[in-house]
C-alpha cells in the first residue's frame, strides 16, 4: 500500500478572491463556486457562496439529486418550498437549512436594506441547478408573521 503524500494532497485553501462565478445562474442571486470536482478535484462535495441583494426574490429552482446545506452568514432569509412554494420559513445569521433533493425552493432576502450572504454545500462534486418556471403564489395570511 502506498502512503498518501499529504503535503501535495492535503488541505487546500480557497481564498475569497479565487472563487468563480462559473456556475449555473438563478434569477436574483449571485452564486460563486469555491470547491468542485472541476476546480479543486473534490470527489463528493460542491461548496460556494450566495449573495442576494436587499428585497430580492430569486427564481424557483431545485438541485436535482443533490442535498444542499445553506448556512446564513449575514442577513435574514425567507425560504419558500414545495410544489407550489406553499411553505415558508425564516432563517437568520448562524442558522443552517437542509434542502432535500429535487425539492422546489426559492430564497427571498427578508430585508429591504441589508444584503443576504450564505455559504452553500452540496452532496455532489458539480453544481446542478434546474430553474423552474415562475409559480403564481397565493398570499397566505400566515406569511404576514414573517
């Protein structure tokens, strides 16, 4: 058995200025990839960031068979999900969200003045984004509390 050369195959640092916007787009968000199979040789994970400007509602989408973890770094997110985006929750700084495979979802920046910044991790080495047609959403009185 050959020993692993940890010096050349060890920890990699991906500095903020080396992230890339070369990842599929969804309306209303700025995704940047830091770690992927193509960029860093990752075999099982994709990781990056997401920036959503104040008051912005992103396009509905899902990530195919990938599970996603979203960590809210700063700002407040409202997340809609479901076949008709009929469910909603709020997440603030320090919160994690787990997004199941194939689940339609949409991010909303809950603030009209503060940017929303998130860190993202997915369960595969390459980004999959399936943008969905806009969905007419019936306002739900329960949303008012958000």
